[in-house]
C-alpha cells in the first residue's frame, strides 16, 4: 500500500489523468532506406546523373582553358601588332610579323554564272537552289484510357504542305504517300554552289585562303540584265523556273545569288605577313591569330571587340556547363539525400541553408573550376572565385568544429 500511495507514477496519474504519460512514453523509429537498395532502384537515372556531372565539369574546364588561352593570345597580339606606314608597298622587313591592314578590297577578277548572266567582283559568290516540295508534320497526342491492357494511348496525326527547300525531302518515308510525291534526288535540277575568288587584296596585301574563309556575311543580288534562257522569271531578286510564280508546282525550282566582300568594301585584317600575303599568326602560347572586321578600325578597337566576343562565348559555355552539372546532381538527388540522412554533418556542410543541396554543390563546382582556370593568368580573380565557391562550406565546417570543442569544454557528450 505504501508503494501504491507514494509511487511517483501513481501520484502523477492521480493529479494529471489526461496528460500523456511521462513514464510510459512510446518511442518509434522508422527504417531509413538503404543506400544500396536506392542505387539498385535508381541505377539508370544515377548513371545518367554521374555522366552529366562529368560532362558539365568537363565542359567548364575546357571552356576556362579556351578562354584563358584566347585572352592571353589577344593581349599578346595587341602588344606585338605592327601597323605598316603604307599599304601600297609591302616591306620585307615586316615578314613574319603580326600586321594590321585596313583599307578597301581590291578585286580585279570577277565571279560569274554564264547561264543567268551573273558577274560580281567579290570574295565569294553563293548560288542557292530551292525546289518546291512536300513536307510532313507529325503531331502527337497522349490520351489516358482504361481499355485493354494499356492505360496510356499515344495518337499520332500527320499533315502535309508544300514549301521551298534547298535540300531534298524523300517523300517515300512519309506516313501517307498518296498524293504527296516529291521528285527523286536524281532529278534535282541544279546543285547549289559557292565560288571563292583566287586573288583578293587589301591595297597591296594579298589575303590568304584562311582569311578569305572568314567572309561569311552574304547579301543577295541580281543581274542587271535578264537571263538568256527562256522561261526564267525574276521576282524579289530570285530566278524562278516555274509557270506561275505565285502558284508554283511541286518539282519547280528557284535560284538566289548572294555575295560576300565586294570590290571597294572597307575591311580590317590582322595576321602574319608572309611575303605579300596575310596568313594566320601563331602566338607564344600556340594559339592562332587571324582577325577580320568590316570597316576601318584601329588595333585597340579590333582587339577589344575580340575580347568582348571571348567574354560572351565564355559566359554562354559557363551557363551551359553549370546547367548540365545541376541537372546531373538533380538526377542524383535521391542518393544524395540518403547519404546526407546517414551523415547529417554532410548536410550541414553542403546545404549552407539552401533548400536544394544540388544547387549549392553545382554553384561551388562551377566557381571552383573557373577559379582554378584563372589562377595562373589572373591570380587575384582566380583566388577570389575560389574563395567565393569554397568559403561558405569552410565556414560551415568551422562552426561544426567550434561547437564540438564547446561541448567538450562543457563536458557534454
């Protein structure tokens, strides 16, 4: 009787009958998913994630190496570029040096197409042949049905229309070939072509073949006279081989001419003087310098434009590399979550208070790779990027160490 009267549990129950028991608390423990089982379940998506992380990091490393080499080469080019006193005479003492040549294109030979009466004194002349053809468009619609053994039904529909194309479309591969027949490839009327002038000069300097390849902006043009061939119609700068320009039939074709770099146009070229030609210049780092800009420009303007283009390309590749890395870590999210549940310390170091750990890890990887890439060329920039990427994780580790020492000092486990 004494035990029942003075036992703490009975006294607590008598005073607080409705409160959950302090002495008979129930403890529950859930079974954490196993890392090996999760890998067996998600092995394919995990493998894809690992490959994407490797590809993303590889793209970032390649891009930073490319950006650094290009920047160093451009700085060297701006330092060593030589502007000749006159462009009318090519001095032999400048042979092998990096020179800047700015002036008007001097083209004596013309590029011709006798059939259409086309003649143009230009660096390049392009002829594009387009044939009126059928093309197929596929539309897919997914429907949820309960009929039979399939719950998801994919319905495809095909539509057909005609338009001008500069490549052959094989109509035998259409889902419905009835009434949709294109001419066979053997009956293609005329092939497209690209002519390049063999002799192009800026004042007294000949442009090498590599430099002529950089002429890539084309402008359409037509001849001043009508073609000799009968049945050819000219409309909007194109030569039509059809009965009715506004209602063409399948198999009829049209031709368009365009040029790049006409005689008298102003251009600025930077490259190595090799005799009388301008060819690629090899820098001390092994990079090639061969630049072409429209208009008359100074050395500072040319190289500053190239630096801006390099920065733009670098950031595009950086964003692409980060995004691929982020997607790869997202594919590994379930595996990473189990690892962080098994080791909470990793979560504290990695997450940094961000709800998405793979986001913070992808940012850290991106900044660290960029920082390492620029350490040698620009140490302050590279070190700053490394610190921004790694410092938050270092702070998290320092806090954990500090708390651990504090507990040891208080005698806590």
